[in-house]
């Protein structure tokens, strides 16, 4: 097997400032991201801060176009636009002027180890002190209780809110592999996962994105405004509450989740451990919320 130079997978801008001690945030679309928590966070960061691309990966060598066909726009008698997939590193600055990085784009379909090696080479090249991933996971929790965000990291000292899981095997994803490999190489890396009520997993749930952002701010000391995202989350919560109040069946389902959540919280048990009252299934919750989710545009 011929070794591949990681630098062959990307191009770096010729005008990159000193990034020693910076933070690298990363989120890849295509894996589990309940409530669009991670992708909404990415959108918020890019809308809030001026940014420019300083590294671009050779996406043509990494994704399966037939599995995830990019959108093309046809207008009257010609092709007008092509939504080009991009895996890039953005350079942003927080409110205090501190530079930080955001790696985002579609999760590659192939060459994960090569991509991880390439990202590690950039981490070492730029002197990145910490890499942080974030996404949402569907859980049997009610939207009426405080949002839970769990963390994992390459060192125990970096872990904030621990996961209720002990040992579990799950399908792999690039963010997890990146964190794992960076840890093996002696670099600090961590990840956050927000619990999203599984009846809201297919919609956009800004409260989860806000929880992720607040956790990132605490872990990195970056100065990032949250007011815009907080207001979006407030409006979304108001609409969810209205929809729930209009359905007796939905209200009963949410009330059952609340009772179980509160019982677990009082006894300090994991939310994953069954109790006397059976947790409503995803199918039951999905049936009640089906009309609600179907009627909501994804950006609301």
C-alpha cells in the first residue's frame, strides 16, 4: 500500500494568520443530527461572524454523488445553478477578536482515515489547542424540561456533563473518529451531544443548538453572542407549546414523559433505564406529532 500525503487532500490559503492556541469546531452533515442541532449551530456561527475559507478539501474524491445527489436548478430552458458540495475550514473571529476555526461540509463517504490524517496535519500546522464537535441525538425526553447536553473527550479533565451510557457500540461517524484519532496522537478533542425529544427529531429544534453553543462557549472561552439564537429558540418553543395545547393526545404523551423524566431525575437514575411506567414508543409519539411535523417548514 502506497502512503498518501495528507496534504494532497486539501488546499490551504496562502494568507493564513497565526492561529496558535485556536479552537477548531467541526460538524459534518449526513450523520445523526436530531433537531438539526449541529447544522443550525453552524448556520448561526456563519451568519453572526464574518468568515473566509482558508482550507478546502478535494470533495470530488471523498463523496458518492449517486448516493447524495447535489441539487441542480433548471430554469425554463437551461441549467441555472449547481449546489456544489464543499468540505472547508472557515476562519472566524469571536466578539473579542479571537480567531477560531469551523470545519464543515458533507461527511465523506470514503477515505475517513485519510481525511482524519489531513485534519490532524492542519491541527499541528496551525497550533490548534482544542477540536470540538457538536450534534443532536434523539432521546425519550420532554421538551418542557431543561435541555441536557452531554460531553465526551480525549481527557477526563475536559469532560463537562457526563453521558448516562456506560459502554455501548454505535455506528461510526467522522466526528467521533476524528476525536478518537486526535486523542491517540496526543491532541485535546471533545464533543457535545444535545438531547432532542425524539418527537421533534425530524424538525428544527433551536433550543438544542443554543444548548450546544452555550456548552462550547463554556469549554472554549470563546465570546459568541447567543441572543439571536435564543430568540429563535423562544419562538420555536412557543409554537411547540401551542401545538401541544391543541391536542389532548399529545398533551398526555408529553405529560407521561414529564412524569418519567422527573422520577428519574429525583432518583438520579439514567434516563435510559426503564421504570414502572412504560415510556411511549417512538411510533406512538410520531403518530401524535405527525401532522405537526409535516406542516412545519424545516427552517421554522
